[in-house]
């Protein structure tokens, strides 16, 4: 039986519907249709993808988010506390009690909490005079291109809920990821590649404590499945099952997809499940990606000067430098949201050794990415973010020596940086106390939800209005808690503080 015979058979089955089946299958649909005619349009699903438009002129056409999974220590990177060297091993238990510090199970039984000064030196750089650690020499060269936020804070003290909050806006499972929200709200700039791509970079340290992550961080949750992030693998085929099976040529593949599309369309008309439409679109995207992905991943056309800019590891598939270069290639091809996951930042012990290695992975490559985007005219409408899910404590976890220590989780104050799309370069925003413990600039506190609101604003979306109706609730990336756009760090913001 060929495809035409199969399709005719399914057509007959779909048309052979009894009176009882008709009313069973369509009673709810007819009722819903009648009810929908009485409801105002703004209550019928929050955002119509077919007519999706920005709320105002976007500053960012695309976003690159560099996720440092495991929580890098701000004390060794951006938050300079020189006086701590004089307080080496000082027990600050009383200070912690007064501050109401939450402790993880890893340090709850410690009897002393000794101050651990950063092992590295800091210098001021750029017109802003930003203090940057000497283990980030290339980042130091671009401080006038980036805004360092030292006053980030979050609600979670453990990795899994903190990562879910950072990348989905909620510590609960089942929510849509940030990239999926932007895919849903803004649509595609390229019909031949996914709107949301995910890259996983290898870490170079063999000793790193690698936190597990799951597809929840790039999943679509309650949004249509087509908005999920697509993993581009660094080894083997970039996308699994993209190649045609042996003996299947492109014409036959096209014929098979046409047949499948017809069958799926028949089922869609019969049952009305929107995920069937998603399946049809995914098959078609996979067909187009058979041509676009090999061109994307073929870096033979990149110049030696480009490889030199990103560093020698950029020629090695799977390294952070290679994924950073890939992120630029995705950006210039119109991918809306590219997320790079770099794990290994969970440094409860041997921090001096491991963070130096981790910073070595990302330092030149991040510098190369920003300079590459800038020289190609892409930085002005590409938003780049780099940071982890929370910060690290000033006190050492476990043993403390002159050359070795570790740090526990700290949600009350941490650092990240942003660049591009009208973010003010050469700016340091917010500050912390002498122990990098509490934020001392209350008007400059930036919660994770504030970061989300700011990202949406740069992409032309008003976080007050941008939502999706699911199970009777207007779902939002920013949730129901108060948030604000951090207008102080932006040029030409559309939204004021709230």
C-alpha cells in the first residue's frame, strides 16, 4: 500500500463518524465556540502567535544567555573586598546570626565560619574604573562594553530551584523557560533554524563539581511544544535523527512528509489538539534543518583572525570558545534566543584551583564574542547576559588554609554582567557590604524577576501585558510578585520603575 492509499483509507475513517461520536467529540468544542463569542478578545489566550507583535520598538532582536551553572563566586571575579586579607580566618558567626543568614545542609553544622579572602588580585579597568579579578584578564579589557551588576539576589538557596527560578521564572516544575517565552512572543527571524537553540559547553577542569541540569530549563512548559529549546550537540550529528535513513533520498523524504502532514492535518481537524499542529511544524522544520544545520556547523569559512579572537579552543568542538563562536553564527542567522550552559562552578572546596580553570574557559571567549558581535554590527541589537543562579559566601566551607578553601551558596548578593541592545557599557551597578553579604544600595537591588522584566523590555515586550492563558490563569515569566525594569542601566527604556 502506497502513501496515497494510506491517506485515502484514513480519510474514509475520519469521515465515518457516527451521530453519537460527533456529539461526544464536539459537544465541548461547540460549547467553547459559543462561549468564546461572548468573551472579549483579551481574555481568549494571552498572546496570539499568528499576530504576535512587540508592545514597542525592541532594542534587542536576539538574546545570547551564558549560563554559568553551579554559581560562580563573585568574590573572586567582580566584588572586590581588599580588607578581607586582614580578617583572614576571622569567625563571623555572630554577624551571620544578626543578618539572619540561611544555611545549607553543608554548613549548618559548622561551629565556626572563618573569613576566606580571595586568593586573586584585582585592578581597576576602563573609564568606569571597574574592579576586575586578574583571573579574568580579557573581561577586564571589555569593561567599557559591559554593565556589571553586583546587586543581584534571588529566593532560592539550592541549585535546582535557583536554576528553575532563573530560567523559568518559578521554582515550581512545569513552567515555560525564558527562551520559550521569547520564541512565543516574538516568533522567528529564520524559517530554516529553530527560534531557540541550546548549546552545552564542556568544562576543562577534571575536578569540577558538575551540577546536573534538566530540559526543564529550556522546555516550553504550558506553551506550545514548538517553542522548546533545540539542543545542538557538540559531538556527532548536531541534531539527532536529522539525517535521512539509508536508502531514503530527499525527494522520497519530501513525499513522506507530505503524506504525514496530510494525516496529521486530518487528525487535527478531528480532535483539535494544538500539539498536532506543533508536530506538523516540527517535521517541516527538521526537513529544512537538513540543509541549514550542516551550513551552520561548517566553520571552515571562519578566518584565522576570528579563531584568534575567541582563543585557540575555538577550533575544538564542544569547548566553551567553540560554543561562543557558534552563538555568534546563530545570532547572525536570526536565532532569537541562544543559551550556552557551562557547568562546573559549584566550588565548595578547592575553589582557587577550580575557579581559575573555569574562568580560563570563558574569559577570552566572552571577550571574543562581544568584540565579534560589535565589529559585525550585531551588538547594538543583541542582548548578551553572563552569570549564574546565585552567589557564594565570604566564609569558607570546611577547612581553610592559605592556599585552599571553598564557599557555600549565597542567594542574598551576587554578580552578573550584561551587554548590547542599549545596555550601558562601562557601568557598575549596585554594591554590597564589607563581606559581599548584603546589598547596601537598596534602590539598586536587582531580583531575578527584575532581570526577566528587563530582558523582556529590551525585546519590546511589556512584562505587565505579556502573558499566556493556561488553566484559567494568566501565566507570566515574571510571575505575580512585583518586579521592575532596571531602567538605570538602559539607554532609551520604554518602561519606568515600578
